C-alpha cells in the first residue's frame, strides 16, 4: 500500500508505540486520527493528525467514531486496553488475570466494527508481544492474551481477505507502559530483562513503528506476526 494520501486510524495512538506509528504515518503523508481515552496527553500533534477520545472497550463509542471518521484505509491498534496481571500462576489474582484480556477485547471490538468501513485494499495491524511465544515465569497472563491476539489474527485473516490483518510483536520497549519504574530503577529493569537477548538493550517505539509500517505497506503479507524484539525469542 502506498501510504501517502491514505486515511489511518491508530487506537492507542497517543503514547508509546502507537504514537511513534502516528508520527511515521504522518511523515509518509497519511491523514491520521490518533485515539485514546485521554487525548489531552498528546501535546505534540504531528501534521495532518487529529486526536479523538474513545475507549476501545466501549462498543457504542467505537461505532460512533467510525460513523464520524470512516471510511479509512489503515487501522492500527496498540491500545493496551487496561491493566496487566503479572506474577506466578499459582499465586495469581484471577480477577486480574481476566482483566488482562481487556487488550484482546479492545482489539476484537475495533476490528469487528472497523471492517465495514474499510475498502478491500485496507490493512489492519495489531500489537501482540514476545511472551505470546516465549513465556517467562510470571508472564502467563500477558502470554495467554498475546497468544489469543495472534490466533485471532490468523483466523480473521482467512475471513476478511482480500483485506489484510497482521500483528507486530515487540520485545521490551521503552514506553510510558513502564512508568511505574523511574530513573535508575527503570534502567535496572530494562537491563535485567534484556541483557541476555541477542540484541541486549531495550527497543525504541520508533523501531516498533517501522515494523507496523512494513505490515501496512507490503501487500503480500497477511495473517502473520512480525517479531521486532531484539531476538528475545531466542534468548
Ligand atoms: N512497551 C513494551 O515493552 C511492550 C512489550 C510487548 C508488548 N507491548 C504492547 O504494545 C502495545 C502498545 O504499548 P505501549 O508500550 O506503547 O503502551 P503505552 O505507551 O502505555 O500506550 C498505550 C496506549 O493505549 C491507549 N489505551 C490504553 N487503554 C485504552 C483503552 N481502553 N481505550 C483506548 N485507548 C487505550 C493509551 O492511552 P489512554 O491510557 O489515554 O487511553 C495509550 O495511547 C500494547 O498492546 C502492549 O501490550 C508493549
């Protein structure tokens, strides 16, 4: 797909990986709509970009947004959806585990209701995560959510052809998702989780966005997962 002149919606586009994707889509000449629950957090808005408020868990709000903004060619969701449960399975808070699936429900909502607003040439990209296929101890919740996202992408791709849908899978990435850590604690966290990777450092949102842009541009790719993870799956 030639991105210039196309219309793109990016859920979770106000922060981190989604924000970097909004910037790169804008640089490539797309008309972009960046979406999150708190649009005011996006203080530096790229060219040809508008910011909208919508919760990916609110189906009525999503449909109203689509009625207002459709049709569109590109649909990206990097919205985390809500909280994430971490810790050993045997000690798992089961409400927290269930709540982690807000990410999956947010993705299913935006794809389910977005399809009818996209042409056959349209492209969808979701964001999973390396624990989907390499679950370290303590990551069972995000692993099972990520696995479900990737299974959904493979299944939906067969039904929506010739529209395309893919997932980009990050490793550890320096974004506000890790804002519970600050300063030296954040550096130590990143080092601990990346020092044994083939590329032993934390990733940047821009590197992740490059993967998403590839999945939008390459019309021969659908139903798959692109790993942009510093080799974490082999670590
Ligand atoms: N960073 C990493 O190391 C890493 C690793 C693996 C996978 N991932 C995945 O990558 C994706 C992007 O993460 P990130 O690191 O870029 O996180 P981030 O910086 O925290 O950004 C998350 C974005 O999602 C939006 N969002 C969250 N819940 C939402 C909801 N219910 N409705 C609408 N928007 C919502 C946030 O805005 P509001 O809160 O204002 O709504 C924000 O724009 C996520 O799916 C995450 O699981 C990240």
